[in-house]
């Protein structure tokens, strides 16, 4: 499933990261790679953005970016 | 390698202030500068790790701006100081999550680290976030430079129940590791000692980081081959060369390109790559390296960090976020904060205003009573004191505004707002991150233009640059306070002020959409942003930010505004039409009663003003502005405002005090109220809100946008918008009142 499909409070393991080179690089530099554990903290009002936690870092993403990240529910 | 920013006098002062008792033999005599090379240190780290604050602590000076969101240090910054007779030259690089960054500021850091000459890297990491910070550390290690790792915020980590085994970390990484806290000063002295020692060392330590089995296998293979051939490249070990070759270090390839050994190496490298590709199920070597680094960082963190479950500061941050970033309340809370800020700006700023105002006018009268020469008195009282005084009056407002913005910047709230607003901003063709330069723009447009560099997409950046001027800067505040104060009661003036700023911001959004649709079409930048933990800025830091801004404002009042006031005074007093003066003086003498006398005096004064240089300039352009309700005085003030917005108020101060013969109304506010109507005032506010920012900002705009032609576009864009909207405002208000 996609990271954008997680529900609030659900934890998951990243299985793959797709997207443009820049996008991947950016996500990688936050430690968002295969095997990383993520938790979805919350959605924004219009669900256009999501807030996740990777390791001990809080990250904000747009839905479009989160769609590039495949995860497996824990 | 000498450091130009250091001057001898400063070194002496700093040394005495910070370490009065240490035993420099030439302490009070010749400055230390002579004959000594500075240790040049590149300060690198991810955003929000307290790098700038650490520089403050290291140098003991207060010359660096610090903030809790990415983008405070937009260009590299150099700080020099002396410690135990050694000169340090610190280069503060912008925070980067990775060396291969894409934003402009990340490129600044990369260019410096790869191409400049320096003695060692000081890598600053956030102890409470070690794993992610290590990703950059691992990249830095591969640059094969001398390096020291500073575990910053160690006091916070301790509170969070995090304990880091520095000895073990040193062993794994092969570089010196030290715990510091920029906030409390803990470990700072020791860090300086270590930097000193490391810089003096002949040889560099070599990294002992271990990759995954598959990669290690290949590295050993390549290393073995190099050893067998007796290969040696500069100061690099053959393992370091192997790492560089395997992971496509472009610089190394360029250097080795012509080396005969490469012929034999190529097949070896191709095989090695193939092996790693299959192992990682990917053909992107950069991605593979990042994955390796992530695994290593995770492993290291597991080994050296001892922590009880979730850090307290993270739990706290998430708790606060559940309110401030609430789905429904988030935006209202943000708007409330902004509203409160402008209320405070007006309410508290107004408290000392009357005192300052009367102090300035009685100071003017006092000084005036000592000067017998009419012209000189007029220059000093009506020119300098009235002009500079009009600007000084607003210092309290400026201070409050800056405190508010500094709080927004340093606590980490700004990134939250970027998150909350991104959905909304995105609809207008802006990026959530644009919010950061936009809020900075409420303080001053110059740093705001530079802060726009955090935006990676060129189009996002240009749109943001174009609409930044609509965020009214601190220097426009006095104009608003003056006009709202004159035409509205104190109760509503704060709200009107808020309304002015909000409508400026909304107008900016609309214009962004227009620009996005009409001019800058295309792909937009992805939104991936760290939400740093909440941190209360130290009082010292807050004080420093506010103090330096207020000092800057005062300095401007004492120099630029002073000169401008004198110029405006001169241009409004000369040329003097003697025949006109004589004919009126004769009339005044003949006048029977006081009323007629003062009426004649007024007539004379305004006629004189009209025939002055300024009057001529104003009159010649008045036609352009008269549909907006501006007389030539307001016209001149606006034109002078192109230089700096503070000049608008000082110009009005000079123009109206020269032309004013009535002694009973001394304050500019009252004079304005008598001379112009509400429609004109509102129309004037609208124009000021929109038209081109000051000369300094325009110069920075040219640099950031990348060409003078953009300034021409900006001038046409803002002036047209300002004119049209002022015209509408003037006529609508006229109809209603």
C-alpha cells in the first residue's frame, strides 16, 4: 500500500521509494529509505498534506509525494 | 589564509572580554594577528542543529543570526576570533540535509566543501536526533578531510534521557567527538582546544566506517588490487580511493582519469558495480550509497545511543502540535497570533509615543531658542529634528514587531504554519515554504528576498520574489501607524493595522496565482519539510536579534534619514522668492487684526513651498497622482519613499512643519488630519502597501531574481497595481463618505 493510504496513528515499514531523482534524494536524506519505520501522525484539513515520523524526525509531505512511497503495514 | 574581517582592535577587545585571565604573553601589547595563520574551519551540519548558536558560543561574539527553521543562514558567513593566541576563521555554511542537495543554499555548502581550501570540518549534530544527523556526517567523512564532530544540545539530550557513548562513536567514525551545548556553554572551551589540536596535527585520521557485506567484499577487492600495484594517491588511503571509485566520486574520477592504472581498474569496477546492483536491486549508485548510509547510521545509533523509548522533547512537541497543527483550529490559531502581534504592535507601541512626540517637539523648541539665525534654525528644527524625530517616534512599534517575528522564527512554529498553509498556498500556485520568506518580509524585505532561496524550483522562487513586496515591511509600519492613528480611534487602529497587513498578504496570494497562470507556468516543487522540535529561544538570543534590528533602525535614522531630511528641507525652502516675501510682509504689516495676519502668513508659506524645488518636482508629477487624491506633498513623499520607506514619514514631517504656521497643532498626526480627508488617507495607505520597496531591497531583488530586467518588470507590476487599487479605494471611499 501507499504511504498516503495509511490511517492516523498507523505504523508501517517502507518497502520502496519511487519518483524523480531529486525527490528520491530528498527523501533519502531524511532517512526515508527501504526498511525505515514510519508512522502517520496526521492529515491536514484538506488531506492535501500529511505529517509522518521517521526515526525521531517529524516530516511534512504533500499527498502526491507520499504516493511515491510504498509501505507495508506493521 | 588571513582573515580580512578581523581587525586588530576587535581581537583585543574580544579576548579581554571573554578570557580576561588567560596567559597570553603579548596580551596588552601588539595584536596577535601578526605572523599567525588563522585556522580555517568549515562549519557544516543539518538545519536546526544550532550551528549558528554554537558559533556565537565559540566566538563569544554576537554576530550571527540564529533561527529554528531551515534558511536562516542563506549564504555562508564568516566569523573570526582569537583563542589562546590562535586565530580562528569559522565559515558557517547553510544547513544541508545532504551534500547532494538541490536548493540553492545547499549548493552553496556543497561548493564550499568540495572546492574551497580549509583546514578542517566541524560537523555539528543534534544529539537528540543523532541517527538522521549521521547521514550527513557519513557523507562528510567521505570528503577525506580533517573533521571534528560536535554533539550539540547535549544538555537537551540528557533531559530527554538520551546518552551517547562518545568514545565508542569516536572509534567507529575515526574522528574526535565531543559533547557540547551552545546554550549553556558546556564543552565549548574543550571544543576549541580540540579544534586547535586537530588543526595542528600532521596527519588526518581515517574513517573506520564499515559498509554492508556485499560492498565490503568489493572494497577489499579493489583495495587489494591497488595495494598490489603500489598505488598511492595524495593523502588518501587505498580504501578511501576504493570507496570513491565504487560510489562514483566525480572529482576523483576526473583526477585519476589519465592514470594508466585505470585501464586495469575499469573491468574490476564494472564487476563490482554489477554485484552491488544485484544485491541492492537497483541501478542507481547514489540511491545505493544513501541506502548504505542509512543502514550504517541506524547501526551506529543503535550501538552508541542509550535512550529510554521516546525522547521527552518529541512527546512534548507532538502534544503542542496536536493543538497548534489541529485540523480545524490550526489556521484560526495562526491568524489569532498574527492579529495579536499587530494589536500589541499598535497598543504597546502607542504607550510611549505621546511622550516621545512631545519630547521631540519640546527638544526642537528648546534647541530653536538658542539659534538666532532664521535659516539655520529652520534647518535644524524643521529639517533635522522634525524629519529624524518623525522616524524615531516609531521605534517602540518596530521593536515589538521584531520580537514577534523573532519568536516565530526561533521556536519552530514557522515550519508548522508552512505545513498548515501549504494546501491553501498550493491552490494559489505557491509553495508552503514560501511562507517563511513572506513572514520575514513583514520585518524587512531584504532578508526575505534572500530567504526565498530555500525554494528549489526557480518558478516558485521567482513568484515568491515578485509578491514579497506586498508583505508590508517594518519600515512601512510608521506610515500606517501615522495615518490610522490620525483617522481612526485608538480602539480600532490596531484592527485596521492588522487588516492592512492581511490584505497585503491576500493581495500577494492573488497576484501569485495571476503570475502562476500567466507568466510562470509549469511543474512545482515537492513539499518535504522537517518539523523541528519546539525550542524556546534563550533570552540572550532574542535580545540580540531585537537589539541589532533596533540599532539598525536607529542608525538609519541618524545617517540616511538625517541626510534625506536635510535634503528635503533644502529642496522645500529654496529657491526663495524674495519679491514674494517682501510683498506679503508689506501686506501683513498693514493687516488690521490677528486673523487676517495669520491667514496671510499661511498663504505666504504655502506659496513659497509651491515655488520651491520640491514643490516644482511634486507639481510636475502631481497630475499622475491627482486621480488618487494626492496633493503634491503626498506625491513628493511617495517619490522620496522609493529610497527608503522611513523617508515618507520624515518627508511629510518636514513638508508639513515648514508649511504650518499655526502653533497650536504641533503633532504631525493632527496636521495631517486637518490637511487631507479619509479617502486620500486610505488611498495613500493602499499605494504605500503595494508600490516598490526601498532601494536596498530593489538591489537585492536584482541579485536574487537574476537580472536588472526583473526589477523593471517588478516596477511596472507594482506601480500599476498600486495605482489601480488606490484609484478604486479613493473613489469608493469618496462615494461612501
